[in-house]
């Protein structure tokens, strides 16, 4: 696979967003949020999604010139109407509101409605780290997930992320879908013509499947745990909580009414809210205990777990965030690899918009 410089890919994404009608600052912020996924190795949510975002702009589902508006507020909370903005813009905007409220109230909580797909949750939660705060981010998503004991697609992959600062150790960053795997992982398998692992998906009749195209044929993703015997009811509960926090609380669409990102599904004709929903939190550490004490003990927690007895001498014990942080350090130097199918898709997008995209231009 060809590798591309982060700066070149970010500049290309910014130009695409700008051409779609976004203001320069918002286009830059959207590109930064998008490429953070590629840097951290979450290729399913990075620049591979760019043409999908443009498809939603063309269909009028993403507003490139949104007017973000707080419609309900208290000293520590707010509800934001994103005016159909791309989530790559509305999410950091909302997270900043949560951070600002936490500065004065100790904690800040923001629910968002009328938004769209926001990329990786970790990027938004990590904004709190610059302020020595704990950050939380979650979102509901395309209804592709069957609840335990069901064949109906009712929930999204509904990810959640937590970013926790430390003193001298790298921060703890946990970012995970509430399904066994995110839909983007299936898209990667489709590009590579590979089967999905057992426990990721089921067919339309509820039988286990390894076909990565199963969703477009009426199948469903499975909650975290894969089946009842392995704990799918727990993943189902997590996904339900994210849906309620993100959408029922904000006034966005929830459950099967969430407007889908995938091209093979149409938005429901009977929405129960506005757009998709997100939920963000920022917690000032010294609102709970002296910050230095917390940071010291977080360092101790990290070192203790990192030094836990290994089950495999060749495999270090991983702290949440380690793989992504190591991947980012490597990709900032060596570049970001793009699958040929993604390259082809981006070249078509560039040609459509009259832009230049090539391995030579972005190397």
C-alpha cells in the first residue's frame, strides 16, 4: 500500500470540506478530526469516510454552513442544536462548551441533537486532557445492530470514549464500540475480500455469519460479547445507554430512527427527533480531590497494570490508548497507508472536484 503524509492528507480533506461550502476554520477543524483516526490507526473512520460525507452533503443531509445553537442550558449542562452540521465540527464545539462549563462548575455536560457522524470518539474526549480534565464522548449511529435475542436492526455501534490524564505517564484513552466490531471494520474486510471473524455479524434469520457483506443483505451487527452465552446482553445494555444519553436526552433520533450513514439504507420517513445525537462530559479533577494526588495515583495505576504478570512473555500488558499512541508516533514519521480501494475512491472524488490527489503529490 502507498503511504501518504499526514499533512498532505489533511490538506486534501480540508480542501474537499472547503469546496463543499464550509468556512475555512471549520473545514480545517473537520479535516483535523477526520485525520486523527488515520493517525491513531482507526482507518475505518478516517479519510476513507470522506466521500461518504460528501455524499451526505450532496443529499442535503449535512449542512456545510451550520449555525450551532445552545437551546437549553444550566451552569453545568447544555443542549446543542447542531443545525445538521457534520459531527466533525459539532462534536469539538460541544466538547469545548463542556470544558468551559467544567472550568467554572467543576463538571460540564453537553447533549447534542441534529448532528451527523463525528469520526472517532477519542479525538473529542482527548480535548479535555489539555485542561487537566477527564473527557467523555459518545454518540449513537446507524441502526445496524440487533439487540440480544432479536433479528431487528435497532441500535448503532454506539461508541464511547474516556480520556484520563496522568502526571508523567501517557494518558489513559479508552475508545470502543459497544458492538463486537464497528461497521467500518467490515468495510475494510470487504476491500480485502476477507471473511469476518465468527461473532461479529448474523444473517437476516439470526444465524451466525462470516460474510462481510451481510449487512446489505438484511443481516445485523452483534452487540459486544457476540451472543448471549458470551455476554452480548452486556454490550446491548451499553449500546442502549449510549443511545439514551446521546439522543433521548438531547432530542435527536434514537434506535431504529437514527439516520444511517451507510449508502444501502435510507433515512426513516417518520423521525422521532432531529439528526443523530452525541453526549460529552468534562470533569475537573480538583472538583473531586487535589489534582496532584489524582495524577500521582493515575501514574501508579498505569505502572502497576503495565507491570502485571504477562500471560505471554512476548506480549506486554497494554494500557488503554497504548496501541493508538504508538501508531500515531509511527505514522507521523512513516506516513499513513491507504488501501488501493480507498486511493481509487479519493482519486475519483478529487477528479469530480477538480483537485489533485496522487501518491506523488501526497508522498
